[in-house]
C-alpha cells in the first residue's frame, strides 16, 4: 500500500500530460495578456514589414537615409531653411548673429586675399630687402586691424544680443559670429540672407 511506484506505473501519467499539452487551447480561456488596440497592432505590423531582416539591407537603408539627410542639409545651408540646418546653426540667436555679421563689412573677411598679396611680397622680398620690410609691416597692420575690428564687433554684438534675446541662451553665439567674419561673404554657409547695410 505504501510502497513506491515502479517506472511502469509512472509512465501513463507522463503520457497524459504530454497529450494534454498538445490539445488546442479553448478560445474562451484567458490568454494572460491584454488584447492590443487596433492602432498598436497595425503599427507593430508596419514595423515588422519595414524593418529589414538582412544586415546588408539595413546598412543600405541607413546609408540612403544619411545621404538624404545630408542633401537636405546642403539645401538648407544654401536657402537658410531653419528646419534642416545643422544644430550649430539653428535657432533665432544664431540667425540674428549671421544677419548681424552679413550686414556689415569686416576686415577679417579680406584676410585671405590680403594674406596672398603679403605672401607674394615676402617671396619677392628675398631679393629686395625693402619689399620684405613692407610685407612684414603689412602683416602686422592687418593683424592689428582685424583684432580691433573683431573687438568692436564683439562689443556691439553682445549689446544687441542682450537687448533682443534677454532670456535666450547665448553661449558661443559671439564666437560663432567672429568665426563667420573670417570667411569671405560669398563662401559663407548658411548663405547670407541680408544685404550689406541692411540691418537685421
């Protein structure tokens, strides 16, 4: 009566549990999770359809997406469209800084052409001592003028930003404007949106 069962006696119960697990679930029985909303189910199906299973296909799609983003960014840099500009150029503060710089003449924007002229003079200065002295004086004069002009732009720009955007974050805006003055007007990106003399 209290003896342990043999292996043969235990076997039928194992078969019964195996047979029960194979039986189909009753449709009325609870499934242990809430039924998803139709919109969620459709979104899930769409994701499953659009997510590529192949790694090559996924990398190809990423490349295409990156290429289209860069193309949009290039167009935005040419047209000034705020939506697709890079993060460093976005926002009303940066736009005002660009307009402020583009509406004025800055000595720094002529630095590259002047540097070429001075370099040519210094090359000829090897033969002629006076030309070498002139080129050195020109270098010194250009650097001093650029520093003075940049300090003036920095002071005026800081005042204008404090008046127009008292509550906006302005970190790095003045340095952004001064870096823009070093570029020739036609080579600036985003492209200038104001004419010279037209105050923003």
